[in-house]
DNA sequence: TCCGCGGTGACAACCGTTTGCCATGTGTTG
DNA sequence: CAACACATGGCAAACGGTTGTCACCGCGGA
């Protein structure tokens, strides 16, 4: 209790107590090989006894490294990011980095501004689904080490989840169930994933001699499901692939309200396999994405690039596969 | 492009360019009232022109304040925290603080260790559902400003969601549907909320002359739902209140597997109203908790206490109400 | 005219670490 | 045994700001 407001112990205190120079203490603590085993032990013992805790800002000021990495997301609320938060958190902790969370509220301007302002206090950042135009992204990468997730721009290391490949499987699945009118429910236009998925959808349908239709774009968020469901219904399609599970889940709710049976009247496929996709009503057929793994990979890529004394030429773009997970929101047409 | 690796501009550069002392620049930027309007404008203009970005670590070293607050959760994966992450994120951003995320992996030891280690780089921390014993919590609060959520310990400011009051409503609801055998599905023993909820359950049932039963404890996580469902079934109860929605959702899945109809054979009530509770099958009756608001309040409490020139004696313990949200997982017994 | 005063800005001392450079001591080699 | 390489530890200069203290300025009042 009486330890209330005592001045925290510094390496100078340890130096005094041990009878060595502060520089030696510093080295004993942060570059142990640079000091003899005996002194090192002694210093570390004293440090422990005095309950020494390093002062990160001072360390950062002197060394230029903050041991902090930011995860930048467009909306913390989106369950898609939950997996990424978890994955990055795990890996960063393991690598001894602190995990800063930045929410850009879906604004590209926020994204650059915040990152620009914080760049001095970060060793790097992971951009989850960046909304930035390519050139801005490259420019930013010049200011601070970056790894993007689900966004591929030349010159910026990235981890992308290969949902497009999965889309082909989904289309295959729907076609084999007898569907011919399949529509894509489009997400925000600036979203790179959205573009990629729509593109994949087009070529997949084409391969079956089918035309590609789409409805939207809709703003991200489950709320969009209502409008999306209505639009799909109006389109006359018998099946749809939604930009993401949030849309799909929202649609399910709306369809139930309107008395539309899923999958008897309409099949729905989502993307990402977020939390909830497995216990919705009906459980959602979706493209399972290894989001958590993507987060971990992104961190690995980033910290690998951060260490100056490391073999640089790593692979700079990782692609993770997706698998179609068939549940109960897809089925043959029965009308 | 060619701005690649140029030395970042410092206040010294600005001072040189403006012809004033660095101290004046510092003041013009961080304590604008301390300098005349004319010089201030001039300095700020130059700073803008030179694209000056303050260096947070240096600032922190000199001032002792880091403008960073940590949110400490026991498991980032738990959807309960999503709301808190969002709430704290919003409010912290608004207050100009950075948001650090710490996952303790359900370990009280991790909790103290990490916080102890990081205390020098934090201005304060928000403890989401701390697992710490009361004395450890108080000790920690002596090291670093703390606000707890869903954990009330004398001397530590807190925000608690009054789920216990809601529990009474839930019991009322179940009793009025004709249930007499109501069981509580217990969460982790160290969880303060769990204790509080079970306690509330006991008094509520007693008021109706009913005995309180419980099953568990179960480790947190949706997976526990399986064992929990089986245990409840074996208990012979016709209704249950689960420690949280994650349990309840897990139970729903298991009950469906076993062919138990909800609510016809068993009524289920959850707590917290997390993401997914509204679209599960059936949608979950639950105690809606204003989690996001709790996060915001916690931040407000914390930053209010951080400002040295502020009216200190704020209210130090906030209680937020819950409301029973009746959906389709509860109903009269029909057998 | 002189004094005191509020407002403004400069000086310089930190804040706690890291790190380049150098002096010393020890062991190895020819 | 000389010469040299290397391991070890010390000195002191950064790193980029903040802030207490003080000197100076021009002003109004006595």
C-alpha cells in the first residue's frame, strides 16, 4: 500500500545498486549476449529484486522502435473483423508487440489521416480490407511498413483470402442444384473484395453459359439485408451469392418476414463464415474463410519485414484458400 | 515519392524556420493559450506547411502521459466483448486517446503481469470482466488508473450492467408461463457476473417459493453449450437461464441435435443479447445489456479521472439497466 | 517619471533508454 | 614473448519533446 507514489525505478537505480554503468544495465537487459554471463545474472537479479519495469516510451524514443503494431479496420462492429482481431492479437502477443486498434469508420480519409498521425508511434500496421485507392496505399506504405489483408496492390505485402476461387465452387453447387438465375448481391463499391467476388461470379457463370446479374451495391452492415432480399426477390432469381455473411444473414431475416422459404423458394450463399453463420435459421451455406489465420499470417509477414537483420526476400503475397461449406440455406428449387 | 527516407521534421526545425525558441513552438502546438495569437498562427502555419507530425513517444517521455488506454478482455473471441470494443473505441477516439487491446486468455496471472508490464505506456486501463481477486484488483488500481466493467470492488470506479435485476424479470416471465423447475446454467466460478446472476436467480425463485438449482460450472465458450444442454435435460427442468448468450446459443444447437423442441419442451433464456441472439433458431429470449454504452461510460469515467485539473469527485460507480427481451426461445410448457 | 504588473517568449534542465566509440583486460597465435 | 583479436564495460551523446524559471517588453497608475 505505502508503495503509492514512489518514483519508479530506472536503469540508473539498478546501475547504482550494482555498481556498473547504465549502459551495461541497458545491454544486460536488452542485448544479453553483449555482456558477460556473470554481470548479466547479477544485474538481472537486482532488476528483479527492485521490480524494475522498462519504460516503453523512453525505449521508443531512443531506439526508434515502439514494438507496437496497429490493426486498422473499417468498422470494429463487423464480425468479419472479429477473427482478424483475434488472429493478429495472438500473433502479436507471441512476437512481443502491443496491439493497437484503429477504426476508420469506413472512410478512406480517416484511414490515411489516422495512420499518418500515428505513424511515429507504430512499427507497422495491418490494413484489414483497406478502402484506399492503390496509389494512396503505396504512398502510405512508403511512410510506414504495411501489410494488407484482402487487398492486393503491387509493392505492398499482402494476405488475401481466395474467395473468388470459392465462388466458382459455390456457382458449381448452385448450378448442380438446378439453378439458372443466380444473382450477386453487391457490397460497397470501393471494396476490393467486392470487386473480386463479382468478377469471379461473372466468369463462373459464363462458364456455364449463364449471364451474370447483380443487385446493389448496398452499404455494409446487416441492415442492408432487407433491401438486398427485396431486390433479389424482384430480380426473379432463384439463388443468390451475397458479398458477405452479414448481408446473407440480414437477408435470411427479411425473407423469413416475407414468408419466403429458404432454400425451397430461394437459395442463399454467403461469404466468410462469420460467427453466427452456423446457427442461423436456416444455417448458412457459405465460403469458409480462414480469417484468423489470415490475421496471423499478416502479422508474421509484417514482423518478418521489421527485423533489419533478417532474410528479407520473403514471399510478399500470401493467398489463403476458401472452401464451400454447405449448410441448409441452399437446395434444389421446389416450386 | 522522393520523400522516402528523409528525416522527419521536429519542433526544432519549426523553431528554426520561424525564428522562435523550441519551447515556444511546443507551447504553440500543445498549449495554445500560452502564446500570443500572432505567433501561434505563424507557428501553426509553418508546422502545417512542413507537414509536422508530433512524436508520441517523445511526448510521453517528457510529459509522463501517453494518451493511450488499454482495454483488457479475457478473450477477444467472446462476442460479448465486441460491443465493448466498439464502445470504448468510439469514446477513446473522441477523447483523443489511442486504443490498445489486451487479451488475457482467461488468466488472472496474465492480467496482472501484462498490465504491470505495460503500465508505463498506458494512461489507464479498462478491465472487461476482470478475473482478478479483489485485493489484487485494488493493488493494481494503485499502480495505474483503472475502471472495471461488470465487476464491483470498493475503491475502483466501475460500470456494471444490472443483469441481476433483469434476472428477476426473466424468472417472472418463466413462472408466468407455468414453469416451476427452472435451472441456472453456471459459468466460470471466478466470474463476478456469474456469481451475481446466480445469486439473483436464487432470491427471485425464492420469492415464488421455488428452489434454485444449478448445473455447471462450465468453461466459457459456445462449446460448453453441449454439456450444458445435456445437464439441463438430465436435471428435469422445464426452463433454464444461462449465464450468457454464448452458452444459450450453444445449447440451442445441441437441443436441436437431440430433437428437443424449444420452447415446447424446454425454455431457454440467455444473458447479454450478443450478436446472433436475434437470428438464432429459435431467436433467443435474453436480457438485453447496453454493452456498448457500458464501454463508453467506462471510458468517460476513466478519462475524467485522468485530467488533473478536473472536478474529481465524480460518481465512481455507474449501474446500467437491462431489459428482458422476449423472443421465441421461451414459451409455455406443451407436453 | 518611476514602479509594478500581466503577458510573452527564451533558456535549459529534464524524461529513461539506446548506442557509437573507446579503453581496458584476457586469451590466442606465431 | 610480442603482437593482435576479441570480449567486456564505461562515457556521453543523442532521441524529441515538455515545463519550471526567468528576463524582457510595454503599459497604466501614482
